[in-house]
């Protein structure tokens, strides 16, 4: 990803929930998530940490890479429930 000036860390989207927050934000499978809010994403653990309870129900800006171009959108995180 250095050729895009994004640095070595990001998260590639491998799949989306049909009508989940990421899909509603316009993200697609294969997009590369670069930042959430004002924080760069250094990996999947970082992404989960950044999606903490303070972001639930709040619109948060994101940037992502698609087809060699950086795009911006916003996502509204929802609380995840573990199957029980």
C-alpha cells in the first residue's frame, strides 16, 4: 500500500453483513479501511478498539481505499450481540 501513500497498516474488508453499518456506509468487499474518526487503523485489533462503546449510534468519518483512490464516508456503529 505504500504506493498510495497510506503506510503499511490498514484492514481489508473480507465480507459485509447484508444491511449492516459498513454496507450502509457504502463499503464493499475488498475495500481497504484506512482510518476511523481521526485515528489511522493499524490492524483488526485496532479497528475493534476504535469501535468502542462511545461510537455506538454515532456517525463517525472513515476513509478507505478502493481501486487506487481514497474515499471518505461515515459509518454509524451498532452494538454487536454475541449469539447465545
